[in-house]
C-alpha cells in the first residue's frame, strides 16, 4: 500500500518539473534565438518476486510471465530542441539570423567562449560587433567604421563601404555534433560540454552549415498551441497522481478502522 503512495509522489514531483519546463518555454516565446526544452521521463527500479518471467517452474517448464511492481517515475533530462525558429524581418543592418545549422561565437568576460543563435547585434564605441549585453562577437567579424555601409550575403561575405574605399571579409559559423549536449548559460548563450563534442568551424552555406540572413532575427521555436496542450496534459497527470495518493490514504484508513 505504501508503494502506491511513493510512486504517486514521484509522479507528482516529475509533473511539477514538467510544468516548470513548459512555463519556461512559454515565458520565452518572444526571446530571439530561444530553443524550447522537452522533458524526458524514465520509470524507476522494479521490484521482482522470486517467480519471475523466464525462470524454471520444474520439469523444464519456463514461466511465461512474472509479477513486477514499479516504483514510479523520474525525470531523465530536459533536452533542448534545436529546430529552426521563425525569421522576422527587422531591416536592421546588424540583425543576423542563421537559417540552418550553426551558432555565432561570443567571447565572455572571463575570456571563455560561448555560442548563440541570437543575432541581435550592435556596434560598440570602438566599432566592434557585440551582443545586446556588450559581449564581443567573434565568428570572423572585424571592426566596422562609424557610418559605413554594411552588406552581408547569405554565404557570410561582408562588404564594408566607406569614403576611403571598400573592405571585405567573410564570417564563419560554429556547429556541434550534439547540440543538445550544450549547457545553457542564460542570456541566449550556450557553452561547450563533453556531451556536445568539440566545436566545428565552417563557412556559411557550405558543408551543411546554415546561411546568414541580414536584416532578420530568428525567433523562438516555441509553439504556443503545443505548449498549452502539454500544459493541460501535465496538469491532468498531476491531478491523477494526487488522486492516487488520496485513494491509497482512504484504503489505509479503512484498514485502520477494521480494528474497531
């Protein structure tokens, strides 16, 4: 009887984390470059009696099925889903969206590297391309003079026109064998982990790397309708698990009253 209480409690705890994940997805529905998280569950250890499936019942006869009692569920992971977000035309010359595979490389204040899909870039006082938090964007960027006309093609070719002439250079993108293994840092940034693999650098539009769209921003890949459906399912699952606890409690009360 107590096992049902503990199993239902694990279900409620897992659904609470599921609800938290869905709420975070919905909260970031308008966050540029945000990638939704999906929660993945696993069942817990099973209690197996002596008479288990596959054991010998005597005379060479094999038991076709046994009795197993589970101990509930747990959250195995909250994996990021790196599907393409919708592109929105902003018209800003330094708004860059990646259509396809790849990340922009960013330098953090401690000198370490981070990666982002948020291409809402700006220029600082020194003409350096930076994120909205002022972090320098690497990915092959060079300083851009004040008042220069900047044109960026889909293959990452940057053309800067000033009164003194024209300068060109080419951007690059970074990708990972397992982007789901990246660690989320907040601020639309990710960092490399042993699970993600080492960063691979390539040119936009080549070798399956994505292309760069100037004047566009990649939006969140959160689908509000899907998240609302998932929210309802999580709520119902939570209610059912709480009902299991209530039912188990009522049965224990009935057992206790049998002494009277």
